[in-house]
């Protein structure tokens, strides 16, 4: 029939007058997402441990663990995992490291602003 979160969304769509506090699936869905993240993290820890930190399984485990850490706002942990995945040859992890670098982000923003000014109508044309 669907997850509690899906049921809550359908309830909100088909019965828009129902207050959110009365929709049981909303609270259940949020709790389930946390449990899923914790379960996924445990699975990734085990995959990395079983791989010995080497090979494709370790590389993918580090990437996914880094993504979970980033999703949870733990950028330092994410950076460590992406660095390990990049050393194992992951191009995706390398791109994530660039995105996590505050100097690169600032440089990209300044470059985008400059390019926008050059393309804009106020560039003297």
C-alpha cells in the first residue's frame, strides 16, 4: 500500500482540509527515515570493514557514507570519506571534494558573477 510517508502525502493531496497534526504518517515517516539512515550507516560500516578499505566495495562504501554524512551536515566526516574514495579512484568523490572546498566554492561564485556581468546588458554595449 505504500510507506507511511507516501500515505501521508496522498492524504494531504486527496483531503487537503485535514490538518497535518492529524495525519499519522507524517510523524511515522520522519522516524522511519532516521531509522533508515542509521541502518544504512551500519551496513556501510560493515561493508567498509569487510573490504579492508580496499577495492570497489570500499570505494562505493566510502562514497555512500560520505553522502550520508553530508546529508546529516557532518562535512568533516564527509570530506574524510570522499578523500578515501578518491584515493581508491572515484571521480565522483573527487568532484564532491571540490564542492566541499570553501575556497573553490568562493572562486566558482566569483567566476559566475563575473561571467554574468560580462553577459549582462550593462557591459557597455
